[in-house]
């Protein structure tokens, strides 16, 4: 079963940036997501790096109108199942394994798998995945590397993530192979812990205008 390209592309094209979030306290997930949506970033990736990430995803999807909450750092089929049960609208992985792709075949929720080399992209294209996460973007070679990688692999479109800032994002968004970027600068753990909702909204608004 191939990737639901239409569904995942709709999420990737909702805004130029998908915030990548580490949420320690699920009670803060709702005001955080409200700030992001007000700022123009509806697609929100909450990574499964904390004990309460699934609760946060569930809370955002239940209480924040306009938010599209997904699960990030999904590494195996069990986590995929748990993310879907929590209401995740999309799933993101830093890489791809056959077992993870097999698990994705069992769900309608779309997977955005990660790749950083030509061989990884080719493997995913063979499995019917054309919308990919390029990770770790800066460490793997940045926008120049992704441009060269995309040339012979034109079917693939990417969401670069990893080390991207507001200043670096435009270099990626200028590439025809890039639909959006993922970034943690908009709502880092300190901003969430300090309940800096106005600052998060301001950074979200700036990010939402990167392609205007």
C-alpha cells in the first residue's frame, strides 16, 4: 500500500513551516497550539520524546479548532498504533524501516518518513513514498546537498528538518523539491515551559509569511 500522497501533501502545504515540538506538560499543549494556529501554522508535530506526548496530541486535536496535530519521532509499529489511537492526524519518522512502513500500511493516517541519502530516497520511492522528511537537514549537508539530491530523484518532495532556523528556512523553501520545513525554533521547550504564548504566536506569524 503506497503513501496517501494527497493527504500528506495537504498537511505539508498548509503553511511553510511545521513546528516540531517537545511537550513535557500536556496541560500546556492546548494554549501552545492555539498560539501556533493564531500565528498561521495549523500543522503541528508533537514528538514522542516525552511521557505525555500522546496526551498532548489528543488534547490539541480535541480542543484546538483548526489545528492538525501529528506525532513525530515515531520509530516502530507500536508507536504508530499508539499515535493513531491518540488521534494523530499524521505521523513523522526520522527514518524508515520495513516494519514501520508495514505498520503504516495498516492505517489511513499518512506517514512522512525520513531520508538523508539517495539510497534511502530510492528505497522509499520503491515503496510508493514520494513525500519525505529530509533529516537531519543541516547536519546532512543543508540546502545545497538537498538540491543536488533532488535533481536525479525528481519524484520526491521534502520537508527538511533538523537545525533549521528562521534565517536558514528561506534557502530550503526556495527549492522546487521543498514543500515546507520543520522547525523547533518557533516553540522550543523553554518557551513552552515559560508559557510564552505571545512570543510563540509572533514567531509562528513570521514563519507563516516565509513564502508570501
